[in-house]
């Protein structure tokens, strides 16, 4: 089925960069260097600058970025097997998988219903003596950070490991733990994803970590390269999680345009906010700390599926992020004791509308008119 308003047309998203990307690909081909090298070095420097963090390390994907941060903290003695990490219950499953993979214990916390993010209140409900870290997920592009969260983390000396996969370029409205307010660099370390659908997407898998911690950056660089600190010398039992230079080259082209990409998404969100006037639709709050990876509305009662059908019939493709929370997935079923009322409610009510940089303000105005006709 083809939609007049597709949810996300990736070819259209990448079309403005096609010439630059082809030139960059040719450069990589001609360089004869297909692991590491100049493109990766440039990518790391650009990303560190963008996030206002001293260190950035490109890696294979967002899940590996999260896992490498946790493994890195274990190698440098800041985390130990079985330590508890608080993660929002409504996140994409990768956040939870990374904690499991690292031999740590994911503790799921129900999100705040309005921000759909972790809050100080939800963290407090799950703190124990074994809590060693929190993983705020800046879900849908909205920064999950405020003064109350910062106070808890400072008071309890918790590591703050951000899942910033959806929030590149987002800026918190209050200070982080160090001297950056940029998503990924608010806490001790953060993971970014460049999966093709993200605000900055590669032509395949890619990810990165950013951190204020020199020892962690060093440990991750080694862990991602077989645990090798120099050639044929392995200090850790590491992995192969390097960023490919061909992807770094693609990302270097797109990173140069991040402000335009995020500006377009912000304008789109504001256009929905002023365009949608249907009382059946609960809109997300507009705030300056959001780069709008998704524009997620809620439909109460049993109207969500009827709404999606109505939108489909009117040529608008919608999606759900995410219909099945991690704790209801077969791989985690019955592994978490708590119940997650807010997360369950959200999974039942949420709908994502088209918002990418390939969606125009004219599209948004037409989609809003269609939404306003829904009864
Ligand atoms: C995309 C995503 C990830 C994983 O990133 P990949 O690059 O796909 O491995 C992790 N967390 C969140 C919240 C994501 O949206």
C-alpha cells in the first residue's frame, strides 16, 4: 500500500545529501582504508564537539554503544556483576538488553505519564543499596533530565548512563553533571544510534558513545577492538564493535546539517501542536529540550485502532512506538516482578504521526485537518 503521507520515506530524507554522500563514498573507496582512519577520526571529533563532551567514540550500533559503556564501567571497576540499573519500562528493548548482556540487573521503572520519560519520582520508588546506575532514555527525542533527578544521582553517587539513541542534538533545560547540557553528555556517558530511521541515520548500522570519563573512553576504544590497547596486545576479552569508515563518511555529511534536520522536526511538531484541535487527541507538550524523533499522541478508551484505520483510509501512515513493552516480550516474560500501569496504558494509547525532515509543513497542515475530522 502506498500512502499519500508515508510515515517515513528514507530515500527522500537522504536525497538532499546524495551528491555529498557519493563523493564521500568515492573518497573512502579510493583511500584503500576500510577500517578506522580519517573519516572515523573526523566523526569522533565532530560528535564530541556537537555534544560538548571531551570524548566520543564511534561504534557499530546503538545497542553495542550501551553495552560497551556498561562493560567499560565493569572493566574500570565502577560496576560489578549483579548491580542494579534503573531503566524506564516503556523504552525500546535495546536499553534493557544492554543491561542484561553486561551481566547487570535491569530494574524497570514506570515513566511519567506526561513526558513518557523517567522521573525523579519513578527513580525513587526503585532505589535500593544495589542501585549503581540509572539509564535515562530520551524517548522520542525529549530529554529525560531535571534538577530533581540530578539531586538523586549526586546524593546517591549513581552513574548516569544515557540512552540518547533518539535525541542527538537535544539540549537539557538544566545543568548536567558536568559541563554539558547536550543529550548523551548530560551524565557520565551516553549512547547514540545512527540506525537509518534516527534523526541522523547512516546507510546501515552505526552508533557512538560520548563521555566525560577519559578512562571509560579508553576502555571502550579497546573493548570495541578485541580488547586491544595496541596492535596484537589484548588487555580485555573484547568485541568487534567498530564503526565502519564508510558509515562514518556518510554520517560526516549529515552531521554537518544537524541543526537544519532538528529545526525542521521542531517546526513540524509546532505545526501539529497548533494544527490539531481534536479533543479526542492528547498531544505531547512542546518543550525546548525535544528534537522530536517521534511525535506521539494518545487516544484514550478504545479509539486508537479506529483512529489508525481512519488515518490509513485518508492516506496517512502511522506507527506505534512501541506496542509491546520489553517486559511483555517473550524473552523477558515473567522476569520482572513489578507491574507497570503507566507503561501499559501508554502502549495501549500511543500513536506516532509522520514527523521526519521529509515531511513538510504543508503535509502537516493537511494531516492535522484529517485528524480534526476524526470522531
Ligand atoms: C534505536 C535505539 C537503540 C538501539 O540502537 P541501534 O543502533 O538500532 O542498535 C537503543 N535505544 C533506543 C531508545 C533506540 O531508539
